[in-house]
C-alpha cells in the first residue's frame, strides 16, 4: 500500500508539532513536500525535518501529482482560498482552525469539498483524543438535563506584532483561541446555541484581544465562553457542564496529553478520572489518514461542522459590534481598547 503523501503550504511554527512529529507515529503517512513564500526558509525547514521536496511556490506544490493531500497552516484569512485551490487540484486537505475567515467562506469550502469528492478536515485536534469522547459520554449518561455549559481558552500572547493580531489576516482572540472554546461548547451542549451577548476588549480597531460571549440553547440551557490572547486572565483552559444530577469540570480539555483533570461531582461526592491517549495531533493524523482511505466516519470535524462554528464566531463578532472577519476591515469597533 502506498503511503499517504502530504504537502505543506508554508513553514509555519505549528507544523512540527501538528504534523511532522505525529507522522513519525502514524504508519503509511509521509510528509513529502513543502513550499513557503521564502524558498530559503522552506529549504532550511525541509532540511531540518527531513522533507524531500521543496517547491518554488504554493501553486507548484498543488501541481505536484505525487501528493495526495495538503496541510494548510497559513494565516486565517488564507485558509479558504488555498483549501479550495487544493481541492480543485484533486488533493485532500487538513486545514488548521479556524476553518476560514467567516461562515460564508466556510460554506464555499464545504461546497468545493462536495463538488470534488475530497476529504477536508478542520484541525480541531482535541476532538480526536479519547478525552473528548469521554466528556460527551459523561454528559449524555450521568449529568441529566444540561443547564449550563462554560468553556474557556485563555493564554498570553504579548507579542503584538504576531499575525494573530492582524485584521487583514482575519485575526483576533475569538478566531485564534476562542474557536476552541466555541467548538467545545457545541460538543458538550444540548444542540447548537444562539449568541445572546458578547463583549470584547480590543488591541486595535477591529481586533479583539479578549472576548466573553453568552449563549442560549433550545431547551433552556445557557452557555458562556471566555477567551483571550492578552487580558487579566492570563491562563485558563477549561470546560464545565452543570446538569440536573451532576457537574463535570475539565482542566485542559484541548491538550490533554500534556496533562488534564476530569472531575464529576454527584450529591457532593467527587470522582476524578484520567483518560489515556497519544498526543492529540497523532490521533488527528490517524483519523485524517483513515478518512482519506475511505472511512468518512473517521472525520469528526468535516466542513459542515466548520460552517456551524464559523457562523457562531460571526455572530459573536456582530454582537460585540465588530462584524465578521472579512467584513471587519470596514468596522472600527466600539469596545474599549
């Protein structure tokens, strides 16, 4: 059986952790080629990580018929156009999150995936770790009717020249960190919620450095997300679900292979669990390879799922007075800096 040959669009910082190291643990996957805006940078990256082919441009990479799939770790605003181009070139795509700049772009990618018949997976790696499924199991079997869901993804990024603070590249805390909190809120909550309110702290016009948002679910449950790249809450990575019978809390649901704590409290009694597993990125790459090989059930984060998440992100930005990314360049924002 021939290996799944993956090409990389861009020598981004995330590539070694998200793809290079996992590929060493997943049989029949080969990171075969790379292209970057600066060929010298791509050559240095390829030499360091044992990638055999360096292309002069992104287009040249997509035209390489030896490749089966493309990994897209580009800035947020470039995800949609290059994912669509990769699909039209006949390649499967593993695209970093957030999936696109906004829901309209996500729908365009979903349509392209359906038209070409290729696999597209949004790289919410945490969803592929056994902890994610265990959390869902506890919610559905032990908590009773869900009353409230809270998720948080806050970490400090004081390097304000980082592309994640650039409006023209669809940056912002809700895009970069908040997409995790929103996706996990959907995972643990009773259906798809509606945004009821959102409050942003701004780093610059249109760019949120922190965001809080509240939600309403169909059956009366409520939700809340907290996210930041720079705020008084320097580090908070957690989830909590309050049900009629019990409460579940999770510390670090997004990178559980480093550490995590899962607690379930029933009638004042608390038990703790640890869920074993490989690195989240390794689980994700295995699932991507399986989906490409013909098992669509292996893809837990397909384009249709991403359309829903991006719709909620758009609604949060609207509620905060900023507007979706892509539209946000025309909005100066109203929240305090």
